[in-house]
C-alpha cells in the first residue's frame, strides 16, 4: 500500500498480506455460533455476579435465621426385631392371610415398613395417646384425616441395613410425648398383629366349619348312592372294610375261570378235530391200516391165524381139490377168522365214531360254558366301572371330610395361641438432646439452594437480556466486524489500579478528549486500536470520509468520533476535519472550545463559504466544523447538493473527514449522509443496545447502500472485555508515565 497513512503506521515499510484468523479466533467464533463453552458460562455469571451473591447470601441468612428461631424438636426412638416366621410351638401350621416364604428379606422388610405406616395403626395410636387433646396438635385442622397426616409426617420407620431390626422414631416438641408415642406404637404393632391373627383364625374357623358341613353332606350322599348300587345289582360282600379288595378278587376269579374255559374249549376243539380225522380214516376201505387196528393184539393174532390157515390151505390145495372135506374145513376156518377180523375192525370204527360224538358233545358243552362266563365277565366289568366311580367318590369325600375336620380342630387350637414374629428390642427413652433443627445441615442446604438459585436466576436474566454485551455477539448476530472496544471509565481504576481521569470524569468533554489529554491511558490505547481498525477496514486505501452514528442518545458516538479524529490527527500525515452534523443536539463546539456559529447549517443554507466554517482547535492537526444554529429542517439541509460539494472541496484539503451524526433510529439525518461517505462506524453501548434494534440499524444502512465499516462497542465492562489491555498497561513505560503526569498537572492547575 502506498497511502501516506499506511506508511506512517508502518514506519515507511509496506505491511505483508493480512494473516488468516488463528485457530483460537476461529474456535471462538464457532463456539459463539455453535456450542457454548465453560468461559461463556463464566462470563454470564460474572455479568450477573451481584444477583448470584444476593441470592446466595439471602438463602444462607434465611436458613440461619430459621435454624436459630425455630422451636427445638425431640425424637423418641424404639427398636423392633422382625423375624421371617413366627416361632413354631405346634407341629402343624397355623392359618395365615398370606405366604411370605418365597419373599426375600429386603422385600419382607419393605412390606413390614409400609405396614408400620398404615393409617389404621396411626389412628389406633392417636386414640390411645389422645393426641387430639395435646396442645402441640391443637392447631391441626379437624377435618377427617388431617390429624393422621400430621402424625405420619412426624413418624419415621427406618430399617437397619443388613439386619432384621427396624427403628421407630417420632418427632415432637415435647420429649415425653415423643418417647410415649414411640413406645405406644411399638406395643400397638404387636397388638395389631394379634388382632389380625384373631380375625384370620375366626375367619378360617367359620370357613372351615361351613366346608366340613358341606363335605359331610357330600360323603353321606355318595355312600347312599354306593349302597343303592350294590343293592340293585345284588352284590353282597362280606367284610365291609375291604370291599374294594374283594371286588377285585372276584373280578380276577371270573377272569381266571374265563381263561380256563377258553383253554378247555381249544383242547376240546382239537380233540374233536382229531376224532373226526380218525373217523374219516376208519370209514374208508383202508380201515385195517389204522394205527389202533394195527396195534390191536387180537386182530394181529387173528391175522396171523388167517395167514397160517391160508398157507395150510394152499399147501393142501396142491394135493387135494377144493371139495375135499379137509380143504372145505380149512376154507370155513379161514372165513371164520376173516369174519372175526372184520368184526374187530367194525368194532374199532364204531368206537371211533363214539369217540367223535363224545368229543363233539364235549366241545359244545365247553363252548356254552365259555360263552356264559364271558357274558358274566362283561356284566361284571360294567358293574365294576360304576362301582369304582361311586367308590372313588366316597373315598374322595371321606378324605376331604377327614382333612377339613382335622384342619378345623388345628385352627381352633392355634387360635388360642398368640405368637408374633415382632418383638421389642429397645424401648424409647425420654430424649435429653434435641434432634432439630440442625443448623449445620440447614446452612449447607441454604448454600446449595442459594448457589443453584443464584446461578439459575443469573442465566434467566441472561436469557431475558436481549442487549449486546460481547464482540462475538456482534459478529454472530449482525455479521459485521468489531472495530474496537472502549472500556467503561468507572471500572478501569478498580480493574487496572490506575488513577481516575480527574474531577471532571463525568463531564462529556473530559472523556471526549481522552486520546489527547491522557495519551498513556488505556482509553487512549483503545481509540488507537480503533484507528488501526478503521485504517485497515478497506483493502485499497483508508477511508477518507467516515460517518459515526449510534442507535440512540447517550451511546457515546460524539466521544468516539472526537477521539477517533484525534487519533487520526496524531499520525501527523495530514490534517483531520471533524464535522458536527448533529444539528438537532450539537455539542462539539463546547467540547473543543470553539464558537457554534457560523457552522454547518449556515454553510448548507448558503450564507457562508467553506473556509469560513472550518475552525482550528487546540489539538494539533485537528479542525472542526460546528453545527451552527439549530435549523428547523436538518434532514433537508443535509440532503442538499451543497453538502456533497462541500464534502468534495474539504476532501482535497484534509486527509480524513469524520462526521458526527444524530442517532440512527428515530431521525433520517444519518440515512441521508450514509451513502455519501466512504464508511460508516456504528457505535453500540455495552448492555444497552438491543439486538433487534442493532439488526434493524444494519438493515437500514444496507437499504441505502451505505458501506458499514464495523461496530464500536462503547462503555464495555473492563472485567470481561478489556482483559487484553491489563498485561501491557501494568508494565511501567516512560512515555505513558510522563504523559499521565503532564495531564494530572494540567488538571490540577485547571481546577
């Protein structure tokens, strides 16, 4: 860059190209636009530290006052032991309403804890102790349940960890009442359990009595049905105690007889078939070949005799003729023997026929007996099915009746035996020390509540606060750069340890000239930083004409414009002109000590020339054009071509022209001048400029095509926004010290 101003800032050397944003700056910008970090929350708490401290102190004081002024509370504590089961004195199990055998110890203890807090037990203790007449409970309402609720609120039931012990505690303002209620409650817990057990036994007795009567009637009815069945089927058993066994024996006997008859029938049938085969063989021509015939000794003898006679006959036939008497006698003898053999064979055939008829008769008789036995078995099976059904019903009813009768007698015996699984281990003594209020705990709770409440309230105020307090908010919301930060004057002495600006610190003129009168102060350094940002705001050359405006009055635009012009004049590279274009409320003439007239309004109406309104100041290199008389139509005057012509003429004479204009919102003066200058500087007051108003101002400048250089955050909190100045300015340096001493001497002489 060859511009003189740039070369003055760089001692005649050209600056290198602008560096890219550092990672820290990029992360800071992303953190504002995205996720918040720890230091963002810390900044919120720092801004609202008074709220946090006030809420914290208020909560702690409230807890302390309440702990000191509250009436003391005493606690009476009794100790109970709760076993899993009741002591077993009887062999049988007594009646119970529920079975807790499968529950864990923790579940049982929690159940017992809830039972100790039931309202029926509380009402019982209230009636025995007479709490409704006690002065401590006189203020409790008389509506049903209110006294019980108050009693349960003071009652604490606490199981002892990893044991079967339970502590009963009652809080009261009277130590005697606390101990009395705790002991009464311990006694009534056992008494209530006895009453519950009596009720359960009575209920079980009534229930079992009714069931026994019903079982007796059912048994009688089933026995009558069984007797009628036996009588109808003409079944008689001897020895009634084992009728079922006898019926089974009879059924087995019939089955055995049926099996025997079946075997006999098979044998008779086989024998009949054998006899029939023999008879068939005997009736044939070959009957003499029957085994019985062949084995008969008589037939064998006769056959042998016949063989001998036939042999003799053939022997004699060789010598004699058939008519020979001896031959005739032999022939007759042979015939007689043959007849006897035939007669014997016929006798065997008749015997076989007789045996066949006997076998057939036997088979018929055995078959008849088997059929009869089979019918008897079928009949007995049907009777036995009905009998077994009736018999089982009788046995079931008898067993049910016997079991219910036994249980009824056991219940009647156990109802007169009162045992409990709860016992009193320690009774409550009258407490000597109070149990509350506990001051230390209350203060701790107050600290926690105060801290949490203060932080929550601080973030609530931060959420409701729509003002701009951080440069990152300017870049994130308005999308424009931050040219500089001007710290607040009231925070600087306490923050940096520097002397104040002087007695006139509150006067506008003192702060507006701080860049000249206190060149070594942090305020002057802030304006020098602003000057650097303005010079490098444009890429080609520094803006020659620039306009300074704000959202509303008291934002410090006049002080910013004055100090900015002084900082530019201190470069020594040309004169700087400061124009007071705020013709509605002019005050530059008073700050710089020049006459108000003639001024800008006179120039615009054509009454005077340009050279007549430009006035030198006591600051080297700084000239000013006052506002002049207050016109009735400042917007029309600023819109006239004379202002443009005058601006062009003055641009040839001065290196920089700084124009102080009215606030942007409410009047049109700034919007008339903004398009005619090379850059606009918007001044926002820390904590006062609303975000929506700032966005609207940027939109208005954009609508007239004004070139917005950036934003100056004025009156910024030194604790959060000027930390970067602290390190440098705490170090001593000769020029700053001498400048401060010179300014302090001039201030004393002026006062």
